[in-house]
C-alpha cells in the first residue's frame, strides 16, 4: 500500500473506530504502511476534534449514546427490543423495580407484565408516561429537574428521593463500556445519581447494546464485577462477560433465556 495523505489516514482510522470501537496504534500503522508515531499524531488530532478518546496504545470511539432520548429511541431499535425481551426473565412476582432513564428501558417498560404485582420506580418522565398504559403496575416517579439529554431527573432532589427506596432489582442505564474504566456516563450528575442508586438495590442489571462496547464516556460509575445480570447480544465482548461471571454474575443473551 502506498503512503496515504493525512486526511486519508484519518478517514481510515474513523472507519475502523466505527466498526470496532477501538484502534491500536501499532496495528493501524501496519495496516496503513506508516509509523506508530504518525498514527499517534493522527489520533491526537482526531481527539482534539472530539472524534475519539486517546488511551494507552490507541484510541476509543466516543459513545453513540448522545442527544435527546427521542433521537436515541430508534437507534439500534431491533437490538434494544431483543434485549428487553431477554430481560423479562429477570422479572419476578411482587418486585420493586427501578427503571433508569434510557431508551432501552422504554422498550422494557412496554413489555412488563401487568399481573404480577410489580412496583416500578423511575426517574424518567417518558417511562412514567408509558407505565400509565399499564394500570396493573404501581408506578412511582422520582422528581427533580428534568434533563432533556438524559431523559430524566438526576439532580440533588432525585438523589435524595432515591434514598427512600430499596429495590429488588435496578436496571441501570449506561452510556459506554471499556475494560479499564468499566461502565460510564456522559453526564457527571447522572453518574453520581447512578452511584447512589447502586447502594439502594439488591441486584443490578445492565442492558448493553453492542455499539456501547469499547466506547468512551468521561464519568465511570460501575465496575463489571458489581453487575449481577448483563443482558447483551451474543459474542460481543468476551472479556466483559468473563468479568461479570467471574464475580458471580450472570450473562443473558438477547436470543436465549436465563440459565442457558
């Protein structure tokens, strides 16, 4: 391969980031017939434009979980629907459930059984409105200032109100995952809210679409070892699955029920 111009290298790097979520400088240098120093310089330039996040030896793609919840709802919609269907195996009679603000949890809210005496607590106005269509489910809305990008309340009032509950299971929204920092959020207040939530639940469930794996968000709040149930498409991230199961958690695939 002949040497590429800088803009051609940048395009090749961004394409691979979109496909794989991360790039390694040594591998990219070999692929593009150039030096590691050149690729590292390219990555610095791309990072300065917020097109990637530099890590040791390479870079990560930014999380796709940006923008208002209405815009995110139909992004990977079929995958989110499949995750929600798989997560139904975690729902038990008379549970008190927390549904964190997030587009995938809107799909789950639409599927919850209305004949099992469930109580759903949420900080998401969209989820609360969805639950109005399910009269057999008791719904409690956590209050506070609504954040349009998050799709819910995560301010000090919301944090204070969450202390009044203890949940059988909490479905925690995530923006990104990478092995070094675990699950992370785009918003600082959101991350702090989620940290408090984790102290108020017996089990933690994470519904993770494949496009959030090996991506970057700035505020870490959850290590994989703390996850009791990971619901994810099969074969997406063996290292993450191993971290969860090594600590006693279970992995549910979006095409198979719990226990298989």
